[in-house]
C-alpha cells in the first residue's frame, strides 16, 4: 500500500447504516475529486486507509472502498449486488454454457433519475452490457467532467430517495455487497426485527462463511491493517448481526482496533408500541454485546433519547433538516463521522484506532458520546480566537448520541477535531501594541488556540486535539440543509442569502462522559418496566428470560463506570 497507509476495513450493517455509509462514501469521493485542485490544501487525510486499488477484467484500474455491506432482500433498488465495475456474473455464466439458452427476465426496479445522470457523466455502458469507468486521474477519484460547458449539478430530490442506493455515487467492488435473502426490506412479513434474529443470521454457515470469505479477501491484501470500523443499525435485528460480527472480528483478528458506530434513525413512532419496544430492546442488547467485543462503541442519532420517553430531535443553529427523512439525518451523521474518524486517517502522525480507543476507554469506559458543531460558525473577517470566545463557556457542540444535554456533566477524556479553518484565520491578527482581548488571542498557532480553549472548557481532562485545513465536502447529492452560508460554509449575516454550499468547517468531539451514567441507568429502568410476556415474539426470536436479566446487570455495571466522582 502506497506510503505505508494503515488500512481499515469498513462493515456497514443495516439499511440506515447504508444511508449513512452512502453519504460517507460520497464525501470521500468528493474529496478525492478535489485532490488535484491547486486551491485545495495539501492532502491531510490518506484515502488509502479506506480505499483499495484493483483492476477489472478489462485491465482498467479501479479505486474502491474496502467495504463489506449487509442489507436485506429488496433494499438495493436498481443497484446490482455485484456492482457495476466488473463483468456481470450472469454474462459469464452465459458464455460458459454452450447449449440452448432460455432467458427469463425479472422486472427491473426503475433507476433513480439522479443515478441515470450520474452514470452518463461518469462512464459508459458498452454494447456487451458492461459499465466501463472513464480513465481515473492519478488512479484515484472520479474522472473530471468535460470543461467545455459547466455541467448542471446532479441533485436528487427528497421524493426520489427510497433507499440508500438511490444516491450512492461510488462504485463498489463485487465483494462488497452481501444480501440477507431470508428477510425482506419492504412489507410487513419476513422482517429482521429482533436482536436474536440478527445473531442467528451469522450463526448460519452460509452467511458466516460469506462474511469470513469477504473479510479474508480484504485483510490478506493489507500491509498494515489497523482495524475495523462497524456502522451498525441499533434499532432493529441488525444490532444482533453487528454483535455477532464484532465477536467474529475479536476472535479472528485479536489486537486490531474495532470501533463500532451504533446508528439510530429518528424519531420514535408515536402510537406504534411494538416498534418502540423492539427499538428499546434491540438498542440495549446491541450496546451491551457490541461493547463486549469492540474496542470502542459510540451511539449516533439525532434523536433526543435512547429510552422510551420521546424527546425532540436535536437542533443546529445554521442547519435545517427534516428529522423524519433518513436522507437528511444520515447526511448530518456522515458529516460528523467523517470528522470523528480523521485522527486514524491522517497522512502524517496518525493516531491509530487502538490508540484512540485506549485513550477514551480507560477503566472499562468503552462507550463514548459524540457531539458536533455543523457548520462551525466562523464569519467572514473573524479569527479562530474570535469565534471560540463568541461561543462562550457553554458546551460548543450539539449532542449526537441521544444522551441528552451534556451541560453540567463531567468529561473524563475526549478526542476533538476542528477542520476546514483557513490557516490565515488560525490566530488573531492584532495590530502591534494592541492588548489581546483574551489569552486565546495571544496564542501564536492555531493548535495552541484550540488546546488552550479545550483546557479552559474542561480543566484536568485528558484531551487529544487535531486542527485540519481540510473541510468537509457537502456537494450534491448531499441535501440542501444550510442557511445563510457561503460556498465555503462561512456563516453570513442573516440578511444575506447564501449560495450553494460546497464545503463546511466542522468541530467534532468524542467524549467519555458522566452523562452515560444517567443514560444507561434510564435504559435499564425502562427495561425493568416491560412485561416480557407481552413481547413473546421478541423472545421467540432467540432471547431467553435469563438473557434479559443478564442484560440488566451488565447495563447497570456499565453505568457505574461513568459515575461522577474522584
């Protein structure tokens, strides 16, 4: 691997994980496309950590995510399970057979108009039915569009998005997509609803061997594998798939980092008791089992609560979204995820997944909470010290782990990333002789400004901080969520109308926090109030009453790790 990149294998488990992953990979793809732009800062994030090079049967080089994705039958829409870069498996079978052929065609899903435009811009479909990618500059990133005319941005509408593959811009390797055919994505019957069902999927030899084969394929070509990141739905049966997958990784790849992002779509479904109870049970079982087998676990959601009591979704001052749309919620979470994961994707002096987990998870605190300011509210003409002073003493980020407002709670350790701030804004440009209005204005580097701000906010807290020039890319198909922002995501005066936003600065943090004590205890209290006889269908899926008793005990033990006190 070029430059000795420390590779990561990504597992995406579940349909909401597919939404978050689609936005995440689109953002990586957009960043790759800017790598040769002279206006962009030098590459700080190493794409080889997440991507692999390959070659099609036609000899063309490819650059695809090192990804294994699991979802249910009917979730792919028009996307082929084997992807589009390599020769179709059915075509190969037809060539191998010399006898008479009878062809039966299944009715195809209509392709999203956005993807039709995307394919025409990014490649060509040849007469033999194989989609051929256009030449890749420097072997990486999407090909440039013709420069003779300015292409119209390809923007999917919210109404056209039914599944995550409706807006995925990235071409996947044939080993990426693994479909669970025994459960349905659509309809009321045959759903993967319960933790026990998910666990049993990866106990079946068919799916277990399929996952192991795909893991071996990616792992064996890595030179410096640092670990695995799991994006896993917590609210449905995929919490069980994720728990079993993490257990497999821990058994087979001991010593590698396993960082799990437990994803929850918002908000609760009022009046749908079974769905909400299943969500509670799956979340609790998922958190406890994933914690047992991962280096670090972080729940991610725009909802206000993990428990049964509905809370309003979180608010962002410069961002307007519809909490009922997975397309919107997943875009925000992907932006945060792209920031949280930056430390182990750096080109220079990266923090490994294991080091990051060790710093945050001491004394058994393997669950962390997340928060982010999207976008970071830097105005034209402001310096970083000006903006941080303007934020005041309040917690600067919006909570993203459904654990309530962290104000007034104790932080034990944190990893902080601030990205997308131009170097000229890092320090205060005071005229000589002007007294600095604060200690932050007296700092001589941006890194010093950030470190001192965090020290003032959270004295005596172990903090790791990174200040990056690279912004987060939010070009289409990212939804239009930002108000009164410049194309570079700077906050404009309310009277000014912002143009289409292309990139934004983001301030994000992972924190081991005492707020988890109350959150986990509340989760355990909600579980003790359940009459499990009413939810026999959940228990019939492979969970015993003793398992629930053990779950409660482990939740309470985990909660005790976060009790505030010296």
